[in-house]
C-alpha cells in the first residue's frame, strides 16, 4: 500500500458543480463478493478506512483526463474522480477498467455508450446506428457541419459518438485551418458558421476535446472563432486583449516551462468560460461541467507545483522584505501572493492546510507586518486580502505568531497593532478597508475559535496579551474624541498621522425644553451642559461606530477582561458622551454598547452604572428626541423595558428615585409606570420584611425592659401602665420613664436605618443623589435631586408636599443631609390625621 503509483485523491462533484476532496488513499482493483464483480477500492492512508468502493460496471463511461485523472458517473447526479500522484498508477488502473469492460486501453474514454441495447438503438434516428460520418472539412461544407453539431446536442448518445468522430479524425485542427482561411478571405458567413461549430464542440463537454482545443497550438484560434458571434454587428477583439492588454508578469522568473504553459492555459480557459461564452441557459447549464473541472484541476496543479518549488517562494519572500526592493517591484510581489492565495481557495481543506503551512514556514506573517505599514495604498490593500486568507484559514496560527512576537518587539510594531492602526487610518470615505479589518480583528478575538489543551488555554493567554498590548490602541480614537484633554488629542494626532475633526458641540445646540417637566434648566435631567465633546465628522463617526461594534462584541464574549477594562477606564461614561452625536447611527452604537452590558444582568456593572449616574445621558437623549417616533426612541424604550421585564431591582430603584419626575409624562408606553410599580412593590416587600423583623425583636426587648422597670418601682408601675389604658391618654401624656424607654429603643433602631431614605413628613420620603467626581476617574457630574413618594400599604403612591431640603456633596463620598420639620408640626399633623400615627418601631 505504500506504493506511490497507487496513491490517489478521491473527488466527488457537489451540487454547485465544484469538486469536493473526500480524502487521500491507495487504490486497488479487486473482486468484491457483495458487489459480485471487480471493483475499485480506495483505503485512506491515515487510518485504512474505506474511502471508495465502486463496482466497475460494464455500462459505465470512464474517462481518462490529463494522464493522471479518471472520471466517471455512478448515478445521474453523482460524479466521481480519482486523481493519481503518478501517471503510471493511472495507466495501471485504466487498463484494469478497460479489461473489465473489454475496451482498448489506448483510448481515453470507454465506448460503452456506443454499445447500447438494440431497443435503444431502435429508438435513435437511423443515421446514429453507426459512428457519425462527418462531412469533409471544406469551406462549402461549414453550414452542414454547423447544423450537424447543433442537432446532436440534445442527445447524450449522439454527443458521445460525435466526440469520438471529432477526436479520431483530428477534425478540430482542420476546422481551425479553415478559420484562418476564412479570416484571410474575410468570409463573414463562414466565420459565423465556425462560431456555431466551435461553441457546439465546447458544449459536447468532453475533456479529450478540451485537451486539443486548449493546447498552445490551437487555443488562440479557438478564441478567434468565438469572436464572430452572428448576433453581434462587429466581432469582439478577445485575441487582442489576451495578447496585448493582458500581460503575464513574472515577479521572479519561472524556469519550469510546464508550469508557465499551465498558467497561460488556465488564464485563457478561464477567460473563455467567464467572458466569451454566454451565460448558459437552463438546458445548457450542465454542458460545461467538464470545463469547470478542467480549470479546477489546472489550478490544483499550479498551486502544487509552486508550493513544491521552495527556491522560487524563498526568493519571492526575500525580495518582498528587502528594503532595497523598489516600490513597483514590491507591489508586483504582493499582488502575486494575493493571486496565489486566491488560487488556493479552489483547493480542498487538506491541500489548503499544506499550502498555508508552507507560507507560514517561509515567513508570510513577518512579511505582511512590513508591507501593511507601507504608504502605498495598493500594497496595503493586497496585503490586507492576504491577511484575511490567513485569518480565515487559521486564526490560531496568527494568534500564536503575535504572542511570540510580543516577547521581542514593542507594542507599536506588533502585527495586530499594525492592523488596528490601518483600520483607524483608512482614508476611504466609506471605510471599506476598515470594515474588512474590523471583521478580521473580531475573528482573532473570538473565543469560539480558540483552542483549549491540557497544558495551556489559548483563550486566557491571548486575551491577556490583547488587553495588555492592543486594547489601548483600539480605544485610543474613542477616548480621544470623548475627552476634553487637548494634550491627549494632540498626542494622538501626532502618533497616528491622521487628520481628525474634533468639533465641540456648543451647549445651546443641544439644549431643549420639556414643557411637561417641572425641573429647572439648571438641574433638569436632559440638560447637556457637561457633555460638549462629540465628533461631528462623518468619517470619524463611522470609525467610532466600528470600534464600538468591536467593543460590544467583547462585552458579549469576554467577561473578566472587558469588565476590568470598562471599570478601570470608566469606558461606559466616555462611550455615552456619543449619545449627543448628530449622527444617530453613532448614538445607537453607544446605546447598544450599554444595552449589552445591562443585558448581562451583572451586579458589578449595575453598581458601576448607578454610582456613575450613567443613565443620565441616555435619558437626555430620549428627552432631546422629543416626540419623534424613530429608532433612537424605540431603542431607549426597549432598554428600560428590558430592565422592567427582567426586574433588575438595583437599576429600577435608581431610575425611579432619580429620574421618574422627568419620565412620568411619557405615557404612550407603560414602561416607566411599570418601573414605578415594580419599585413600589419592592419597597412594600422590604418594609413588610423590615417591620416583621422589628416587631419580633421589639417584643423581646420590651419584655426585658419592662421587667427591669417593674422591678424598680412596683407601685409606680401600676399607675403608669393601667392609667393610660383606662383613660386612653394621648402619647405625650405617657410617663417620663416610658418616654425614655421609647427613645432608647429608637436609638437602637437608628443603626438599622442609616442607609434608608429619611422620613420628612408623615406621607413622604426625600431621596438625595450626589455623584462624586473622584468616583468616576475625575469626570464631573451634577447632582440630581428627585422627590419620590413611597408606596402606601396597598401599593399606591400618596401625594406629598415639597419640603425645603439642603443637599451637601462631599468630595469622594456620598452624603445626604436633610433638615426635618420641627416636632411640634409633626405632632399637630398626627393629631389631625390619626391614621398616619407612627407604629411602634416605625
């Protein structure tokens, strides 16, 4: 089995008429009892499994192509091919097939279709009962030849017979001699007939005829015949294009004449298929399947021959990375590799694997690192295409290279940072290159295609590398465009050699009025006075949108790393500055980033959002949008609806306590009222739980304190306790000792109520919010004071009167000071409203 003569690749033709590689193995021809006949067996060279078991059927047409291919059909839509490593092996198996079928091995197609049953012969026209007799190849017979070829295309049997006749008599070369004569005589009618003849011969779909037609001797005359389409007033000039316009460039001289010939042939045949031949009709769509196969196997052979010539490829890489190489030469070298990689896409996975491993071994990635940083736009574009082939093939190979590179190089010249810089510096107004590079970066940082082994985990290693060495480069434009630090901007502009437009939006351009809100302009939620930095340049906005898309992907797929980065850089605050952008798509990108964070329902993120008051710019955008019903409005509403439906308690409380006054007028959706209801229900549950705990504790405390009190003065005890019960005295008539007991108990309870809202009136609470500048890395934010009535016992809110309050913010801390009304006023209210008397322990 180790005999290389028998080494083959098994191919099957798929529904798209492309050849799929089924594996490599060794072929043999043996008798198979189950199939009751001689069969072709192919066993995989890797594990010995059976790749192919095909009985050599006497009625199956086998074709030998290009000396190393055997092709046949086993069913109506199931074509098979064996590609041999050596010609000798192909000849050996071909002889076995011909021996079983009783055919002559000297022909390259078994003639089984000629030997049809008598019934099938009877159904055919009388003239097809024997080999087709071709008219003599003369000028006055061209019309007859054209009619004959056109008439047989509808019959598979007659097509086969015609192909044999054309091949046996060397007819094609004679026809092409007539073409030269017709052109010299300017015989237009004859040229039109030759167009029909050559086109019909192509539609016979026979590889043996293609070998003749596409040889160096014949192919240009074939192209010439196809120029004279009778439907055109003037003939096309395909030969002029192929010989004069299309230039064959050898970046490094190709010494192998067979390889050169194969490259020329493949280009010209591809041109015939793609440019010259009309788009086939439904009836003709399968006529050129063999032509597609011819091109496919040619490309496989070209890539294999180039790949095996390491001296040639080594020379290409050496010149590509040589600083002395001039720009034109380097451009040609990069374009050669681009075409080389494009050819490789026709290969099957096993072939592509070997191809890219060869390129990696020769140093394709270090070479790309050099050329991607060059000023030549065409070179950079071609290098990007090559890089995309590599990333698509093996992102792990690219990741391994950049991590090894990081141990020896500075961050600025790392391959991934070069890619990010190219994305940032794309000069295309539509950022076509940047979009392509962003997709490649997303593939590289996608944990789904990262490998995990027993010794190491690629995910953790690469993400550590990326966040330590590359993330700061990716976010630099975002942080620069949302910062008021002019020095930082100047550094970025100088470092990246890119012309940015930093337009600071005046505060009045985004100010607005909301008649439905009673909050003043100075304190209102919806004022943009502090958010004046926003990119108005369209290209900059597009770039920031791409960066935000990548960061949103990180939030979804990276947990620990991106969370630390967002917290440390206060990234969400900077992103939400973009909610002020005049470009709605950019504001939506910023909102989407926040929505993904909230969608994780992570309390670390929730605390970060509430402490930083990061809902304010979102609500500003909603209020600025006014009554317009657009995508921004819907996206913001959906964000709050998600919080309501998922019942994220910490965010619900923060929104209601700080922003409900500004949002309560929005009634076309029930989202905000629903949030208020959720908030009140949760407050009721908390109060009931708190009161239940207090009553249990107070009962025990009361028993202990009363026992001590009774022991002190038994007689006084009787008077103090019984008298109030009998006389139903008001609370202020209770004995002094009992008042001391109540004060002591309230003092104990005050420890539990330090962080609860302070009660300012019998029916209302005052909530104060102050955000420290230091709590968000030095970013200023105004304090927001909002008054929210608590829920009554049945869950409904009661109206309250605004009371004078004083709010004091201490740097670095959250402090709320509330001036309470005096006790006399409270006592008066309690007397006039007995139902609001405070319960014991309240």
